[in-house]
C-alpha cells in the first residue's frame, strides 16, 4: 500500500458550508445570520464577557482576577514553640530541622516566626527571622545567624 492510496474513512471529512452563495444553496439571502441587528452586520457582535449591560460576572468577582507571581519566594515557617522543645545550646539549622522531623524537606527557605516563648539559649541559623523572633532568641541568651 502506498501513501497516495490512503484516504479517510467515509463520513470522516465534511465539506465546509459556503454561505451567501444564492438561495438555491439553502443559505443565501441572510447567509444564516438572521435579520438585521448587531450580529448580522459585518464585524458585528459583542466583546467577550459582555452581558447586555448587566454587570459582568468578571467585575463582580474581583478576587478571581489578577495573576499568580511565579517568582514569589516561599518559606517553611517554623515557630518558636517548636524550638522550645529542643535541648539547651543546640544548633538549629534547616538541615537539623529536617533530621529532627520538624520539616519534611529543604525545598523552601526557612523563616523563624515569633509564635510562642523560648527560654533556652539556642544557636539558630535560618534564611529569615521576624524582628520579634530575633529579639526573643537573643533575650534568651541564644544567637541568630542569617543564611
């Protein structure tokens, strides 16, 4: 069998409808556009989202508009409550947090939040700290190091 012998199966391809080619064709006169009105005109029709003057859905749902910033930096958030359970003078790094089971992976950077109290000195190393978290760690006698 050669390529030029192949043809699509019966009914697989359909001829396009040629409108406006006389009344004998079945779609002459108005060419399937009905009579008068905006949609019968050349270039006529309404813009996408237009609802006949009613407030369009897209304007009533402002939270659905906008965009997602693909360059946004995401962080694993670690609270001081979590660090409070660690032994005194231990070194806290993203790697040790994964080891101890506080984080699942090192996929994102680590940020230390202030939630809770800390009463033991720790050496905490992370990518970011909230100002209050930094103050509480240092007030407890610990040190803070930013990666």
